[in-house]
């Protein structure tokens, strides 16, 4: 008999089917055993006798043949897509026996400390609520790609090993590349800029690496960036594109995964008109709202991001707020200074529910100005030879931005730590396993 996906059983009432999947939960009620079986499409309740169920336990891999039946009305489960049906088992084939799990996969909440959650990552990812996180993340990726394509961006694939550090800073991983120095890219920035004269508008989903000596709830050493770059644009065009793509990305995930948001007990994001503030305007509002005086600081503090987002929600009904005009010296070398006040740059951050999720700018597109800026930052233009080549031979006004996939996932679901929003997180303490265990 051919296999039937679990969700398709809704259309096969009174028919005999064969399903294959994993035992999620076993509940014994005398001679009757209830099994929750999962596959890629969903979960279904299977009713079996003790003889058929045998010693089945969670994560055993099985194929079960049986008849699809309607559940008694009082036993309907409205929280399950197959909650109106069940499968009356006629035969059970065990494909693989799983060893006993180190925790209860059938518990309503997987009550594990974060280190333990990550130590058993290949197992904890199977837990329904953990798996839900990455269904949302997949939907965010879909939303981003769809939004970028609507703006006629071409998807590109960029390298993760470069000849020079992208940002020109020290927070970079150096690799021995056949006896030469190589670096893991801090962002896909330089490569997507080089593609502007090729396609004019591009986007990419790429890994970014930061050797930041930081152990916080919001930083990873390896993150996933969703980047766009546009040619023939001005600063206001870029802000429009930034906000439109952000809203489209988050809203698509919120709509497609509304059931998951409910299970996580989080509200759908609110998208009133996104307020735009310069850094100094934002700091003034924070001072007026809280009395905390960070006016004159070169960036927003974490608590500033929280407070300005509270203000944006209260005053504009928006979970997003755009902050512009950060000090030029604190931004990457390719950032264009504001011609009206070169101390500040045509740069921007997008904040979502109290956290920066995107950063970008209009770029310097003049070859000579770019060379001089690289020198002023204490770097050698020879290390950027291929990058500068693209500007030497005709680069239009251009700019773009980058979204942090894990950060958006984290704050959409209101997770407490960004590591929960990374399939296999890398930080100062872990690369698959705790580094301390390798000593």
C-alpha cells in the first residue's frame, strides 16, 4: 500500500491508509493505547491495542496501516489539524527502534535549561514547539525572498571566504588559506555592491561571521543575513524599500504561522506608519519620555532601543521604527556622509519590538572618494582591489540593507535568547558542542 501523508487523512474518512512517521507520545488506557504519530505534514492520533503497540515509545520510526475514523464529538481536538479524526490501527511495522530519550518529548513544555537544550540539539529540534520556531523562520525567508523579487531584485550567491575583512575592523575570523591569509566574511556587503553594475538590484541570503568577544542574549558569532542592494536610488528610496520589505517579510510569516504565534502566546505585529527619526531626535524623545540622558552618544544603548520602540507603538501604532543619521566615523567605510552635515552619515537602523533587526546606508559610489576613505580608516586600498575595480568602471548611486534572520525570529516569537532562533548556534562557547568539553 502506498504511503498517505498524515494531513491527507482528513480527506480519507472510512478508508484504509498507511502512514509512516515517528511516535511522538504514547498514552496507555488499559488495553487501549493512544499514539501521537508525526510526519512532515502533521500529527494524528492512532488508536491501537496493546498487542499492536507492543513496547513502542517516543521517536520509534513506524509504518501503521489502519482505518481513518471520525472522532467522537466530545473527543475532538480543535488545536490539531487532524483533530476531528483518528486512525484505528490494523497493523504496526517498526522500521527503527529509538533509544530511550534523555528527556520527556511528550511534555507540554520542554523545561530544559538553554545549555541542555543545545547539548541535545538534534533531539530537541524534534520537539513540536522547538520545531515551530523554524517553521516561522522558513516563512520569514519566503517573505523576504518574495518581497525582494517584487522589487525586481535578482538573487545572488556570495562567498564566505574573502581576501580582506569586510568592515575593516578587528572582529574577524582569520583562516589559513593554503598558506595565505583569508577571512570569513563579516557580511556579504562588498560582493553585493560589486553586483550592482551587473543586475542593478540584487538580494542574497548569506552567512556572516563576527569574532565579537560577546556573550549576550542577542549576539552570535555566525548569523544569517538577508541582504538587498539597489542601484539608481536616493536616501528616501532606500528607507521606503527597507520598511516595505521588513513589513512584507514579517507579515507573511505572521499570517502563514498565525497558529504558531497563538501557541507562543504572542501578538501579531502592528504596522502603523513607520516613524523615521534621526539618532539625535530619537535620543531627545528618550530623554523626554524616560529622563535618561544619552543625548550626544554615538549610538543607541540596548535600553534606548526598547524605549524608542515603546514610544513608536504608543504614538504611531507601529512595532517598527527607523533611526537614521548615525555618526559617519562609527559606520563602515563605504557609508556615504550626509552632504549637508558630513559628521553624520546617510545610514539607518530598523528596530523591531526593542531590537535592531536591520542596518544599512546609502553607499559612497565615487571611486576616488572611496579610495580616500579607505586610506583615512587606516586600511590599504590594495586589499580591496577587486571591490574598487567595480567603482572605477562605473557605479551608479546605490545603497542597501541587511536583516538578521535570527533576530527577527527571536523577537517575532518573543524568545528570550537568540540561540533559540538558530538551528545550530555558534558563539564563544559552542560550535555544535561546548568548546570546554574539547579541552
